[in-house]
């Protein structure tokens, strides 16, 4: 019984890290996979989702609805940003990194000016459960469930909807897609919007568990990068497996050696993976399937 | 004139001919005379600006000349800064050992660049991934140092002291007939000025040499460069290490100047600064980088007096505007404008604007 | 005659696709050899295998008697290969002179560099454009510039991947003359081409690839009389 409780504890920790990585990275990975752009303002979309969620809860909206508001707000801002700035930079991937970096700087400092250095939080929804002698916060289960739901949603959107067909066509053969009548600029805008909305959703989901500060995106961004680097260009084939692998590694290292080694372990994994699998897990899986 | 001196100007640097070198000498003379007329505070402050320029020149080599966008400069800066601190605290300042600490710190930064660069470049990490891997490493390094607050985090007599930073670091000093001369004030100013001029001229020679030719070839078309028989990974790694060492000079000099360093020098927003200086000035040219960095440091400091947030927003906006409207940088754009205005012969309209610079060069 | 390049049972698979299947291919020292075949025949893959852009699935490649199967691209280049790529591979933001200088600098004494650049620019007829940015040249001129760069490193085997793609008939003819002059100076040349007029102007010996294998080999006359060749061209390809 004791062993079972230990096993559950480990699995739960790993699943918790997995959820964090999937939620932190999926928006970034979609934008990168579809458009080849690394959005360095990704953390600021997360921050935006968190702030909107908390503020709407404080005006009396129930949390689930407020989280959706956060995602929606981030998504709309994402589309606006794509229309005004990002779409000029598709041919220049390095410049798009630099530009989104500038945006990130403006947004964090602007938020600091406008809303101050912290914003009162709303507290984690109550509820715990017990396995063996360990207690767990129920909200963690919500996060794990949400991560899985996000993956299913991504699968559905990109594999089963009309937009998904257009998006994949645009990604693989932009010229051909245009010739077939796909309005590629709209596809790019929507894709960027989806990526931003997922970031906003992540912010909303984690908002109750965190202190709200303008720089909170930082908490997510390194792990998101790491997951995307290890995973490669495809969200489903790359990000999800990468999050599982990294989740297990980090949970194990954290359990045995503490938080710091969990962090360092992630980075060492990245260094090894880039040396062994230059195209990430996506490249490896694609080659094996072919 | 020796052959290598001819490389002071060439295709890879703006500015040649008597007009440029006369201007260069005037600026240098002004810089040499500056401490004689200016208040000590301003001299120290200008020296502080000089400190950062090495790091920017390094990034210009890595990103502007070779095409690898790196966010690693502040990590090398930080490692050398901490390295200088730890070594100088442990060895003390006798026999000019602080200069040994300076050199070791720079080598330490170069070593980290070699390791990191090896894994990335030989792991065929390129393009956008090069940027985010270097950024992740830099963040992780600063987070690591931020949690070294406990007393167990010490190297010899030096306590890392976590987020609050390491203090009590010795400034550069030289023994002089039984006394110790501290390298500060105008002595520091002149030391940095000499180092800067030497670095700047040496790098001009480097980028106009055959080695520099290969760097820009790699930036323009790595496959073609390899198909001319160049082992491009060696060149990329070499320039990454040289750039890292330059960041190391900045880091060690910074720590000697302030006798203090914190992990914040590597984290946000500090990590964004080299990118901004280099991009806004003109990453593909050493002179543009140097001038741009100096001007931006001055502007940033001036605005920071009113509000740090406004200063950072201004920097972010400048970066964005550069990418959108003047990708080659404002100093470069200004230099081209100047050249076009002074060019005597009327332009033929068919030739694109970009040619003008090269054409009048030759 | 001695062969300069020789592949034995060379194979390349991409997943289920056999792009190059058991190719035994030889080029004699000093010859001018054309490689033709419909799209997807495996010509480009064969080029990339020869240059080391891909590792082969099986088989060996020998160059001037040495096994180069596992050498990296730049090492093969240093042993005397050179290529003009299909999409012009030039340094667009650099001047024509700089492009040539980067190619030449390891292959002539520094004091001779300027003279060598001039000579080479004249050879590919870009003397007047020497100070222009390479990106501003016409498509044909970019192709010539790249041939100039490929020749600058003094290769013993020059690979040309569709050197006349996108050229006008006059430009194509001029390219043919350039190639002939190089061959006359005893440079071995392997050309992948689609343009039949050009091939007629060029080659002594022609190899036809089809579905990853060598389908036929011979002189222009032999190839044009070969029934199978016209069938694969007419039946399965729209260009040629």
C-alpha cells in the first residue's frame, strides 16, 4: 500500500510537470510549427491571460468563464499583433524573434507602469484529496485534465476541421495552397491567434496558483522553449511526447535531488537531445514512420 | 604599409579613406582630452559606457557578421563577472594578481562559449533554435545564481550570495613602489579607452581578413560556403568563442568597476540590452555597433533618471522600429545617407540603392 | 582511361522510396558527361550523394582512387570537387568581387588575388558588374557568377546542376561555351540538364537515369535512337 502511494505520488508529480509543459509550450509550438516563428512575447500572452482572468473573477465572473475570457483576450490581441507587425516578418525568422522580443519588453514594462508591480490574486480553488499519507490539491487535477483536453482540442482542430486542412496545406505548400484558393494570410492570422489564445488559456489556468506580476511570463518561457526544442516542429508528434519525457525526468530529479537539479536536468536533456536528434522528437518519429 | 594594416578597411567595414580616419583621430583625441576638462563623475560614467561596448562588439561578430542570433552574451558577461569576483577575492591584489583574475575570467567566459558553442554548432542547431537555446541557458544560469543565497554556496572565501549578489570584490590594481595603484577614475577611463581602441582596430582587421570573408559568406549562404571547401562549423565556433570572450571582458571590467555583481545582470531585462544596442546601431558593422551602443547607453541612462520603465519601453520600441523600418540599423542608414549626399557624381536610377555603398567603396 | 569518380552499388532510400538504387556510375578523367532523366529520376539525389549532402544507405563512392563515402562535404570539395548548385548559390548581399574573392582566397597567393579576381570576372563576362551586389545581377549572370566561384577553387571534377535553368537561348549558348572552354583545359565536368539543345552542344557521353537506376548510356546519337529513352520521356514527363 505504501509503495502504491509512493508510485502514485511520483506519477502525479510527473503528470503535474507534463501538464505545465504542455500548457506552457503548446501555443508557442503551434506558432513555430505552422509558421517557423518563435514568439518571444509568448510569456506576455500568458501574463495577459492571467491578468484578464483574475480581473474578471474580481468583477464577479465564475472562474471557468473568466479563464475563457483570458484566452479570448489573448487570442484577439494575438490576431491584432499578427495583422500589424508579425505578418511583415515571415521571410525573416531571426528578425521576428527580435521584434517579438521588443514587444515583450514594451508589454512587461507597460504593464508595470499601468498596473503596478503586483496585482492581488484570487487564491487557488479549495479542495484536496488524500492518497496514502500524502494530500494533493484537487486543482492540480484540473490542470492535468486541461492539458490533455488542450492536446485533444489541437488534434481535433488541425485534423478534423476545414481550417485544419487549410492550415496544414499552407504549412506544407504555401504556394500550392494559395493556388487552390486558400486565403493564406487569414490562415496565418488565425494560427497566430490560436497560439496566443492557448497562451492566454495557460495564464488563466495558472492564475489562481500564482502571484500576478508583469514578469510572470518568465516562469513559463524557459520550460516552453525547452519543450519545443526537444519536441521539434510538430505539436502532436513533438510537444506531447517531449512533455512526457521531460515531465518524468524533471519529476525524478526533483524528487531525488531537489528543485534546482530538476531545472538543470531539463537543460542537460536539451543539450543531449540537440546533439543526438537535431530535428527533435518530431524529426525522429517522422523518419521512423516513413 | 604592412599587409595586415591594409585590412583596417575593406568590404566588411564602413568607413575608409582620409575623411573617415581624420574623423576617427578627432574623436580619439577628444576622448583622450576629455578627462582633463570634465568632472570626475562624468569621466567615471563614460568609462562605465565603455565597459559595455566590448560585449556589443562580440555580438556584432556573432550575429551581424556570422548570422547566429545569440542571447548568450550576458551569460558570458556574468560568468566572467563572477569569475573575476571569486578569483580576486581569493587571491587578493598583491603582485598585480587582479590582472591575472581579469585574464582568467575572460578565459573562463571563452571556455563556456566553447562548450556551449560546440554542442550547438556541432549539433547543427541553427536559425531560431540557436536563439532560444542560448536564451534558455542564460536564464537558467541566472536562476541558478539567484538561488545561491545559502552559506554553503561559497568558493573559497567568496560567497555567491544569491539574488543579492556578490560584494567585496577587489578592483583592478597594480603595485607601484610599495604602494598600490587602484585602477579607477581616469586611470580606468584610459585603460578602457586603450582596450577599446585596440579591440576595435583588431576586429576591423579580423573581419576584413580572409577569416572575416568566410564569416560573411556563412551569414549569406552557409551551404555555398561549405561547398567552397570551408568547414563552416569551425568558423562559427571560433567567432562564438571570440564574441564570448569579448562579453567576458565587459563582465570582468564591470565587476572591477562596481566591485559588485548580481544575477540580475544576466536576467531580464539586461539580457535584451546587447541585442538592442547592436540591432539599433547596425549589427553588420563594427563602427555602427560601437557608436550605436554608446549613444543608446547614454539615452537609456538619461531617460532612466525619470523612469526606468519608460527607458525600457523606449528601448523595446526602438528595437521594434529598427526591425520594421531599418533592418540594417540606424547608424548604418545614417552613414549611407551621408555618403549619398556627399557623393559627387549623379546616381543612375537603375542601380538599386543598396549598391551605392559598395560601388563608392571600390 | 582512368576514372576520376566511381560509385559502386550506391543506394539511397527515403523511407519507402528508393531514390537511388544500386547505381554503378563512372566518369573518366577529362570527359564532359551529361546526366539526364525525367523529374524524379534520382539525378539530384545522386549529385547530393556524390557531394556528401546525404549519407548513402549502402554502397561506396571513390574519387581519384580514394574512398570518400564517409567524408563530409567540405572535405570532398578540398579533394578537388566543386559544384554549381541548381538554385544560384551566391552571396547576394556581397559584391561580385567579394563573391569571387571568397572562393579564390585559399587557392592563390594574396598578392595575386586582385589579378585573379579580374581574370575570373572576365572569364564569366562580369567585368563591368564586378562592383555590383551579386543579388542585383540578372538570373543568367548569377548562374555565371556561381560557375566562376565553382571554378575558382580549381577543381578536378566540376558538377553543374542545371546550369542553364531559366536562361534565354543566347545565354544558354554562352554557358555552353564557358563549359567547353573549361573542359578544353582538362577539367572533368558532369552536367545535369533538361535542355536538349544544350546537351547536344555539350556532351560526348550521356547517362540516362530513370527510377533511381542507370537506364542507358552512350553518345547523343545512341541515346536518341534508344527506344526506351524516348518512351520514358514521352510517357512520364512533360519537360525534356
